């Protein structure tokens, strides 16, 4: 499984808002359904609203997951493959 860093921006129509817990559960459901796993999620200040670390079997899964998260929750994201430093140094 590969790791991905997702730099997320909420759309104006889909802010985190008062239903944050409900939206987080929906996102987790979409991620699980695609065979991936959410490791961490952080609300951030500045250019991005949220940063998440997701583990997925391969790029095709994360691409489909990204499209579904946008369609369902309005989460626009830049997704970066993440290679653990220890693995890179081998």
C-alpha cells in the first residue's frame, strides 16, 4: 500500500461548518469503500483547510477516491505520493 498526502480546500458551498462530524464520517466511509485508510487529518490555517494522510493500494484508487470526495463533499485537493524517508534511503 502507498501513502498519499492530500492538501484539501473546502469549496464555498461545502465548508466544514456545523456538520463537521457527519462530513468526516462520510469521508471515512468513502475512503474505506475504496479500500483505503485515513491515517491522519489536520485542520490547517493558510492556503489549505485540511491536510490528510491516506494509505491506498495504488494511484488509480486514490484518483477515484479524490473524484468521489469532491463529488460528495466538495473537497478540492492536491494529492501527493509520499515515500517514507527510511524507505527512500535504502
